[in-house]
C-alpha cells in the first residue's frame, strides 16, 4: 500500500485463454502480508486462521480470495510462503504476488519459490490461482527515489515469470503488476501495459492530500482514479486490488480516520464495487494483531480474530 492511488496491470500480449480468464468475475478477497507488525513471520496456522475468518464475516459472504505480496516465507531466502498450504487447507483462491524490487536476486528467489510451490503442491495449489502479480508499485517507488524498478527492468521480470510458468499448470494464468495509475500514464512506462493482461487499481482517498479528501469527497476521489484507470486499460479488465478507510490514525488533509467513516466508505465503495461485479481485494481484514498500526485500516481490531468484534457493519 502506498500513499496514492495505484494500478495493477496485466499483458496485452498474453494468449486468448489467459485474457478470458482475466475478466472480472466478482471475486472478493483481502490483502495478506507475510508478517505481523512485530516482524514475526506468519505461519500456516496464522494464514489459515485469517482465511477462515474472512469466510465467516458478519453481514457479508464470499470473501474467499487472498492477494499475496510475495511467494517467499518471511525471513527465508526462497522457501515457499506458508500461505500456500493454508490456502489449500481452507480452499482459498489466490492472487499470487512476487516482490521484485531490491536486487536482481529478488526475482530469481521469487521464481524459485513459485516453481517449488508448483512442484510440491501440484494441482491442489495451481487450481486455486486466479492470477499472478509481478511486483507492487515499483515504478512509483523508482520515480520517487525509493527502491523500485524502471519500466525496462520490470518488463524483464514479467518476461521471466512468463517463461517460468510456461509448460506448467499456471501457463494460462494472467500475469500483471501493481502500480499507481499516474505511473502508467507516464509515457515512459506505457510499455509495461503492453506486457500485462489486466489492470489493477489501488485507491486510497485518505492519502489524497493535494485534493479534497474528506469522507464526503471519498466517492469522487476513488472513482476519479478508477475511471482514469478504466480509460487507460481500454479493453482490458480492471480489478480493485487495494482500497479502504482507516478506523484510527492521523488526520490527513480533511480525511478523518474513524469507525464511522470506515463504515461510510465500505457502504459506498465496497458495496458499489460488489454490485458491479468488479474483482475486489480490500485493505484489510486485520492490521494490528500484534502491535498497533497507525493508521489502522483493519476491519478487525487487535486481538484474537475469533473473539474480537468487527469495527463496523459490513452489510450492503
């Protein structure tokens, strides 16, 4: 998650089968990090606990997909993330993520973990995969002077992943990338879109400090960015890969974190996207199980997910 709206894209050059499978189908899921706020790695039991809680939310149903940021178990070089056996255990579908910034070794290690997962878990794993995202907001970070990737390097990573899954059960799965939509609007990055199958949008009106961003402006802020992404995507489907409103934290511009405002945002944005059948990955189920995030976007507060009460009503 970044402080601006973002786009996740996938390739125009993919096969027809992959392009068809990339179409929006009303998927509902959450984003799941590889570790807790205290930097402890999530284990299989932790992921399974979260995945099962997502399937039994009060006031809503069908949240059976998980978006991951990495294929690698936190704290290891290239071990398969324990979210994979947890997904198999709970029958949770997966939008896989490969983290590619930092060094050339990053993509090598991610591909090693991806191949290992295919080999170790076979169809019980590959049948759950709805897509693969190569990187997350790397173009944005590169342009901001942070650790990211320029377009050419990112395209090379995407190509490496396509080659890695060729001839495997994941060969027809759409491959993409998460980034800010304004990064894609930059002509120097446009070539990335030509190498991806669908576009994904990360929208956070809360962080839009340079524009009116109160909860009353949130609808306009979100759909302004989303509609620009739709125009950019052309005939390619657009997913919403991250969005949410914090229940606590600092006021940013006119954006006030609160449970009441998070409920308003859910009812407006989540419910409208669900009605439209857009693939949606909310941020997030629980951000502060160990420690306290600031801001905190979690539907659930800190504590045992099986015991704590949701911060706001999830009905539409």
